[in-house]
């Protein structure tokens, strides 16, 4: 329950020095939270060990089956393959026999089929009623396990040995199988009237290579997944891995080619199952594990699509992998080429190339050196490659490994088997540490850890009981490990109710009791144990009392649940040894809220020295503060339904007896801060208002009675602060009394001590007689003034006597605003104004403008005129305080009096300039008299010459000639040049700039001569201004004037070079600066002055200057000229080339023959050549390029009329218009 604070717009922020109550609370909390005892848990290191030291899997030979699979000549043959289900084991032989066993080794059936060859692969349906078997002869047989008969053979579907077969649905109807030629087919079995039918669908015909194994993914009804609607099947080929979706239609999802680094002689192996990827705490998606050579790849299948399959982890081993099986949550079984079985955790797999490799091997086992193999695959040289694919099978958490003469069954140990196995081997510490891990949900890779912790706890309690009763273990180890284990499994009841008595009764009682208490102490102090039976707690307390360690008792009590502590036993101990915090803790728990106050007050009165009394004083105040805030110690909050009652009790006890008097006498400031909570915080203030037996006025009156002498200083400040919250409840007499006291200078009080305390003890040592010190650390003069203003304004009327009494004190105090308020009440506004001006605090002085803005509208007649005259008389002071606000006051209240005000400031030109500046900024431009502008320009020239130019550029409403006269008189070159330029006297402006160049040159020469620091960039800046002047005015002047100005500028620069050249040897920066100036001038000059004239000017007058200063500019202009010449040449060449081409085309067209496909007249449609034409040889005809022909008599113009009409239809308006014009 968080405490709430009253929100008030009138409340102010007050900076405080370190609060002793906060320091005391910090000290108590540090003592509660920190301990000198180093807490070491005896099982901690063992719990940090990895599980590679633990038994994870246990293999045993199934001897009853081993005895029946031993090869017998001419009878059974040797074992060739195996398949398992929940209750069955089927082993195939080289004679084609399938022997069916139960898991206990009982032989159930022998399945025989003639002329099929040896069995190569087997699979059992989910309902264990059917089996599918692939044979060397190329047959796939479906067996009825109930009758032992072959229901259907595959016939001629396969032409080679069937090397892998799997049921891929949760029934007998669907089987996927592959033969040695790489053919993969889906077979669906059906039932007709007398026989079982078979329908096959071929997926692959050998293009993917030989299939080694097939792994279907079965849906789990307890774990729905997005792949459930698509039956996913993985196939391991010799050189690739294929992932298919078989439903709703057969689709290939992914093809993974053999990695480049994997040699050809390594065959892949796969396992597909729902498992956890690296970094996951539980199985979320199916995992396809691929082992290729010495590396394992984990692919997560999030959904059945190419994008849904992603590589999530890799691991590299130091030997070739022959087979892998996913078993549990994150457990992977690996069979190496040396026939070793290794158990890996996928948590150690690398998730990216940047991950550091980790050791993921949890256990290594050698199960059977004589594992059966299959060798039906050959490499390019004809050498056989062997595989264990059909020799190892897994079912849930069990693994079966088929040997030539033996069958071994391995299974993951359950949590209970693991613990019991360790206990049986005498590894007690490891068993106990692992038990704590299991209890807290760690080690989930071990199989079948129950969620019911009670089951775990009952087993572990039995294990630790055996450990305690075991011989040859010393009592110190037994006690330490038992406490650690019982705490770790939340079984402290078992520890105290059983083991404690056993330790005392069976061993050396006193010695074991001492050991037990010493070991259990840090568990209590660090919060691991918070409840102890009362009988045992009494023995622990007695032990520490005998050892004279009451401080340890206090710490232990604070860390225990109060319900397990007997107050009748503990409170007398707290009283005897002054265990204050323990006493408070127990009293709050028993709702005896005033007992700690009485207890500590009694201790305070018994103390002789002042320091000890102040310590108990702060303890009482700290406790009362906790209760008023609704907090408990060391943690927690008082229930809300009880908090109001507690506040009533605390406030009632505060005013009873001499408690408040004793507290105020020792530290009034801290005491009043605690009382302040009752006025400021929301809930305590509401309770205070509702109290019937204690009113607010009664509480204030009680405080006034006890805060006497030096304590009244703090009470007076308390009253002033209270006026912000409850001004109407502070009696007027008390307010005046506080005002008079606070405004009266008190030279008898001691100077403030620096209290940068970081601890309570340092604070106590450095702060004696707290009531005698000033409180400026708590309140600044500004804040104190604000308090006093609020306090005095709370009352609307004062008597003349009261005002006179307050005024007499205020006039000699630093609280100007209080004095101003009193003068306002007396309507002495002139003195109010003067009081502001006479104040030494600048921030308070600035408040005069706000006061004037409020006061002027309220006044009229003589009062207003008198105040205005006083303001004018002190105008120079106001301008100095804030010229902007002064101008605003004058503008608002002194209309048409600018000249009078400005005249008043004649003796203060800087203030006059400030005032004029603000006036010119605020007034409209057309309302400002020109002579004011000229005056301001004059004042700027005198006091701020750098601002003249910017001011002139900002305005247009002034006489250029008169301003120029002023600027020239004060030798302001920049402003004068600007005005000359505006008047059109460009040469005059240029001469001024060039004069500055001469001036800067002389300064440089003088500085170099006197070995002074010289800034060369200033002369470059003046030259730059001159260049800008010439460029700006090119358009305004004719060619001759422009040339005159440019050559004048260039001449000045080159003369400057000649003058400064002797200094270049020792001043490289100067030479660089002058070179930049020459370059800048020429760059701009070349664009406006004839280049040949520039060359002539330089050669004739300054021929001795090295060419390097002109080289870059001259080369630039020549390059530009050369570039233009090249462009013109290219353009002429292109035009000539086009003319030549067009002429050739015209000649070609002129001499080109024309043919007509249809030699008829397009006008009359009669043949062009006829007997009439032959007779009358004078008749002519026209043949156009388009192929149309006309009789001359049939065409009016020499234009093809057919083509013209087509052009008009296509929108060739140009042709149409020209035709109309014609």
C-alpha cells in the first residue's frame, strides 16, 4: 500500500539536508539486508556440475531373445533387421523368417514366406496388428500379426531389394517403401470380396539415387502442430536428403545436397521427431536430425513448405557417425563407426557460426562390439558400404541394438532411477544436489520428471533420511548437507520435526546443537528459512544469549515470520537488551502500536548524555513516521482497514504527556517534519480532520506550547509552511508572531554546520544542539520570502498597530516583497517602487516590472502621476535591470514622451542606447522619427560599432547622407562603405575597403617586426569584401567603370604582395593568404574583364611577380576557352556529316528505280499501259515512290491522293493544313 501525498498548487519545493530519519532507516535496512557471515551452500558447487557425470541411459542384454537369434545352420540364419513397437519386437533373418517377440522375451510367432530372400527392413503399424517387411527378392509383404499370414505381396512393383519401408499413416492401409534401384512408391492396401488389393503410386524412379532410410513424421493428438495436415516424410539418399509432403498431394519440400566437405564414402542417416531446438526449453516443432560424416545438422520444421524448414543447430564430432535417434526432449543417441553409443544434448549445439563449440556429449557407452550391419550399397570402386540403419530402432525413450548374436535394450533412466542409482553407488552429495535440481525443474532432459512436487519431495526425503543414517560420514557434513537439501526442496518442517532431534539424540548433543545453529544462521539471515518451531527457536535464542550475542538475536527475529515467535519469550529479551527494531517488529505484528513508543521514551529518559538521548529521540520519530506512512519494518504495509486506526493512535499518543516536549527539546526540526506528514499526506490529513478528541487547532496549540526558546524558530517556519496548506486554520495572532520572528535578524543563532552525512552515526557525531542552528540549509531566502508572503496574505485585514509593528521589522529585513506588500496595504506606492530598486537580489528587482504592470491600471489621478514621475526619475536604473521590459512600460504608459525619457538618459549613453534599441524593435517603422534613428546610429558607433551595419541593413527609413556623415565621423568603415554603395558611389566604397587593406598590411608588417602574434586572415577578409562589392555592382556600371574598379582592386592586391613578399620566407601562412587573395580576385575578375587586358595589365606593371600566383587561374580560363573551341569543332563536324549523309540519301532516292505491284491508275482504275497509250505515245503517266501510279490526266497535283487521304485519317494535321492552303 503506497502512501499518498496531498496535491496542492500552492505547495512549494524545499531543499532539505540529509534527514536523520532517512539515515536511520538506511542503517536499519543495511543491517537487515547485509550480513558479515559468508553464505556458502554445501551443495552449490555440485549443483553447478553438468549432467555428463550422471547416469542417463542403461543398456541391458535381452538374453531370452539373444538365445533365440543365434544363427543356426540351415534353420534360422543370422539376424538382418529389427522393428519394435510398444509391446512387440520383430527380428528378421537371412532366411526370410520374421520372429515376433514380446518385450519380456517370449516368442509369439514366426512368419515365413517362400522365395523372397533375406529380410532387409520391417515396420509395425500403430495398432500392432500389421507388419510390413521388405525382402532381398524385391517383395514387400503385408503381414497379419494376429493370424501370422501374409495378406499381400507387392508383386512386380519393385524390381530390386526393398531396403526401407514405413507405415506413414496411423493405420495398416498406407506404406511407403524404396528399393535398391532408388524407386520409391506409395502403396495403399484395400479389401475386396476375397483378397487384399494394392494400389501403388511411384514418387521416384531412381533419379535421386539409392534410398538408405525413410522417416515419416506422425502427428501427436496431445501436441497439435501446423504439419499435422501434411504428412511429412524425410528420405536419406546416398548423396542428398529429400523432404516430402504426402498429403493433400505429394510435393517435395526441400532437397539438401551432400556438403562439399563430406567425403563420398560417408553415408547419411536421419531421425525425425518432435523435439526441442537449441535454446528452447521445451519441444515446439518437429526436428529433422541429419548426420553426415562427423557433423550433425538440426533442421526445424515449423510448417510444411520450403520456407518453413530452417537450420537451427550444428555439432561436430571427432568420429564418423553411423546412426542417430532422437529420443526425448533434447536427447540424441549417436552410434559411431567404432560401435560406441553416445548420448548428446542438443542444448550444446551451435546456433550460428559465431557460437563457440560446447561439449554436448552427456554419456558414452560401449554396448555391443558385434552389431549386425547391412552392406547392400557399393561405391564407385565396387567397395561395400555398411550401415546400421535397420539394426537400431527406437520406441519412445527405449533403444534396441541388434547384434549378430545378441539384442540389447537401452532406456533413459527416470528421475527416481537416477537418484536411486547414485544413492546405491554411495554418491550421496551428487544425489542430493541432483534432487534439488529436479525439484526446481532443472535437468528436464532426463525422462519423466513429474509436475507434482509432492511426489518428488516424498522420494527425496527418503533419500536424505538414508544419507543421515549412513555410517562413516561426519556430523558436520551431515548437518550442513541436510539443511541445504531440506531448504532446497522446501522441506524445513521435515528438517525441524525429524532431523533436529535425530542430530541431538544420536550424536554429541551440545556439539551438534551448536553446529546446527551456526549452519542454519545464514539460511535465516538470507531469507532461505523464515519459520522455525517455537521450541527450537527458544533453544536458538538461549544459545545466542549464552554467547552474549543479542545483536544476532535481533537480526534473526527480523527475518522470521512473526507467527512462529512467542511474544512472551521474545519481548522480555528485547527489553533487557534494548533490541528496538525487534521490539517494534513484534509489537506491530501484535498490533500493540504504542508499546514501542513507551519503551523507547522510557529508554530516552534513562540516558544521561545528550547524544544517547538524541538517538532514542530519532528512533521514536522514525517509528512514528513509519506508522503515519502506513509502513511496517522491515518490509510490508499496514492493511488499509487498520491504517486509519493506527494514525489515530499515533496522533493521540503524540500529544499525551511529555512525549512531544521531549522530542522538540532534542530536535524540533525533525519532530515537526514528522508532524507535517499529518497535515500534508492525504490519508493522515483526512484522519486528522475527522478526529473528535484532537482538533487541528489543538494540535497547533500544543506545538506552540512546547516549541519555546530556540525551538520556536523551527515552529515559526512550520507555521509559514502550514499557511500553504491550511492558511485559514492558522490563528492570526500566531501568524503575526511567526512573521515578526522570522523577519527579525537573529545574530545569536549559530552558523550552519555542513551536514553532508552519509550515515546516521556521522550525522549524530556532527550535529549537536540541533535547535540552535539556523535553517538556511532547509530554506533559501527566496523560498522563505515566498512563505512569508503567503502567510501575510492569508488575512485580508490588519489593524494599524499590527501593520506598524510588521513594517518596523520588515523595513530592516531582506524580505523585499513582504515590505512591498505592507506598503501596498498602506497605499504608499512610491515607496513600494523604491523598495524594489533598493533590493540587492537581482531576481527580486526584476519583479518591479510585473508589479508596475499590475499597479498602474489600479491607480488614477495624483497617485498615478506621482508613481510615473518616480519611474521616470529612476529610468536609468530600470533600463540597467531590463531594457526590454523598461521599453514596454514606457510604450504602454508614456505615450508621446519618448523624447523626454531619452533626454533623461543623456548622462547614461549605454542605457540610452539599450532603451532606443528596444523602442526601435517594438515600434512600427513609419511611427519612428528619423532623428531617433540617427541618434541610435550615433550611440551604436560609440558603444557597439560592430552592430551598426546589421542595424542599417534592417531598416530603410533613414537619411542615407546623414547616416553616412555620422558613420564617417566615427570612422566606421563597414557602415560607411555600405552607405556609399547604396548611394551609388561604388568607387568611394571600394576606396574605403582598400584603405582597410592598407591598414591591415601595415599591422601585419608591424606585428612581424615586433614579433607579435598576427592574424593573417583579416587582410584576406577585407579583400574578399572588396571583391564582393565589385561583383555586386557589375550590372549597375558600364564596362569602363567596371574595368577601372577591378584593375584598382587587382593593383592593390599585387602591391600588397610586393610589400609583404620579403616576409614570406619565415611566414608560409602569410604567402598562402596573399596567394588566396590573388586567386579570389582573378576568379571573379576573369568573368567580367577581357582576359587579354588582364594579361597586359599584369605584364606591364607587375611582371616581376612569379607566374605561380596566376597559373591556376590562367590555366583555368585557357582550358575553358579550349573546351569551347572543341565543342564548336565537334558541332561543325556533326553538321557536315549530317549534310553529307542527307545528300547521299537524296542522290540515292533520285536514282532509285520504282516498282508498282498493281500497274493500274489509282484515279480512274484503268490500266496504265493500254492500246490507246501505245497508239498515242504523247500520253504520260506518274509513278510515285509509294508504288501508286496515275494517268497525268487523272491527277491534279503531283501528290499521291491515296496516301494523302491515309495521312489525314491518321491525324497528320500538318499535311491537311498544307493541303488546304494549297
